[in-house]
């Protein structure tokens, strides 16, 4: 069994942006926005054509962001999680995403 890890090139210098990437040979668009009221990053996942698959996922430490959506076969079937290189239990603040909080996809 081969373990495939991919670091998505997220960033925190822009408060709202989209990232197009390919996971498991399927193209997706990820939207990221920082919610100042909740003091956290929020993520949406869309098809390459723009159809929303999952919206409003808070980027929290210690969570597989896809685990609650396994029945939707349009989504990647691996594990999508944050890796905080400074404090493994800390969710990313405004300036952390892409710096010490990395978004990692573990393919199946």
C-alpha cells in the first residue's frame, strides 16, 4: 500500500481566495475565506465546473474535513486535514494558514 500525501498551497495573505487543484485525478476548486467574527478560516469545495459540493467547513485542528461526506462519491475519498507545525492542537488564526498550518491531503 502506497501512502500519498499532498500539501495544498494555501495562504493567509489574502482573506478570500480560490485554489484549483487535482486530487485523485479529479479537478476541484477550493474556496477559502477568513471569518473575522468567528476568528477562523472557512473552506468550500466545488467541482471544476463550480458546483458546490460542501460549503462552510471550518478549518479546525484534529479534523478530517471529508469524513462526514463519504457518501458523496464526487468528493475526494482520502483524508483532508490540517497539520500545525507549531502546536498540533491549534486551529489556524488569520496569519497561520499556509505558514505554520498546512492543509494536507492523504490519498487512498
